[in-house]
C-alpha cells in the first residue's frame, strides 16, 4: 500500500465499498474464518472455499455469488483460481494487515 495518505484513504474506501454489501461481507467473513490467511499459493479444502459452497450457505443463485466474488476480487480483497468446473476463493492475507493498520491508526 502506498505511503500517500490520499491513496491510502482511496484504497480503504474501495475495500469498505466492496464490503458494504451484506452478502459480500458474509462471504469475506466466511473466508476469513474457514481459511488460513497466508495460504495464497496453496488452494486446498483447508485454505479455500468453492463459489458453489458459498452460494449454498448464503442461499443465493450462482450468478449472484459470481457477481459478489467478482466485486471482492476487483477490490483486491480475495483471490480466486479455477479448478476444473469449480472456482476456489481465499482471502488475500495482505488485506487483513491493511484492515488491521486502518483500525489501529
């Protein structure tokens, strides 16, 4: 993250905008509780969740889940990787550090 205060605030605004939707916030919280941060290079059942699983948990249709995943990924909050017909998702561990920095500033 930049040391420029304006760029930092813009970045935080982007993160909070993405998390302002209840479904996206739920997805983010689910990924932070099920998946060990720092496992970006390793995608397995212990470090990620599949998009279909998230949709079933939230009781929303796959196209809506995909939209929310796209928004979280665009904001740099989560990472994804296609594994055949499934898409694995996990939290970018740096985002947790950024949020911690924001709240301890």
